[in-house]
């Protein structure tokens, strides 16, 4: 199934904790139920960013390994 994102942010150029801050600012622009697509690096970002979104009440819909050291994560705003 292909997920249609309402917005996209690439955080591969920043490091923790800025990764989550940048992604969080992007999701704040969306309405509840909309999907944010986030491209992030493996390591700390993929461990911390999805968990941080869950802690804030958002739903991580899908996590895809791009097999190039990056991941694409789809988060539904207020999905929990």
C-alpha cells in the first residue's frame, strides 16, 4: 500500500536533537489526521524520532528502510 503524505520533510542534514525539532515543526503545520512523510538517517534519528512522535500522541503509520542509510517514516498527526 502506498501512503499519500500531505507534507514532506527531509531531516537527513541535521543531527539529534534538532532532527525531532525540525520534524515536529513540520507536523504542527498539519491538521489532525494528515500524514507527514519524514526522511531521516539511520542510527539516533530512526531510534528517537518515531518514539518522540508517539510520546506526543501521533501515530507512526509506516517505517521504510531505503537501504541507503536512510529511512522514510510516515506519521499521522494526532493518530493515537
